[in-house]
């Protein structure tokens, strides 16, 4: 368990740019804890919930398609849980290989 890194926060802020809950989530980012997921090094993160109830994924609230440094497509989703809080930052690399570099601005 660890806090979000700067690059992770920047990507999440970018993903939230059109969300009506943008400010709510951005204010929480410095205080959130995450666990790196066992995804073969693709960079997915699970947000740690403070709820005592079982939380499951509810919906995507933002999606972006990018490329890793090696030119392989990345499909990134920010997921909301049933508690209406951030649930997961899902990073999927098209060839299932480990991420070369976590995405940094500018995002294209």
C-alpha cells in the first residue's frame, strides 16, 4: 500500500477533466492509498477503500487510449466503485508486456 505518485495523480487529473465530480476527486488524490495490481507490470492500481462493506466495480468514469514508449497501444480506464469512490486505474497494454514508462503529459 502506498500513496499515488506524481505521474499517477497527473494522469488521473487529466482523466477527470470532464467529470462533474472532478474537484471532489482531485481534492482527495493526495490522501488516497493504492496497491499495485498483479497485471504483469502494466501499471494498474487498486484504490484502497475505507468502507467496511464489500465494494465492487460499478462503471468507467473516464477512458483514454495512449501509447507506451515502445509504440504499443495502452488502454486506460478510471473506474468507480459501488461506494461512488475511485475503485481502480486500469492500464492495459495491447501486447500484455510490462509498461516501459508510466504515461506523462502531454497525453495524446
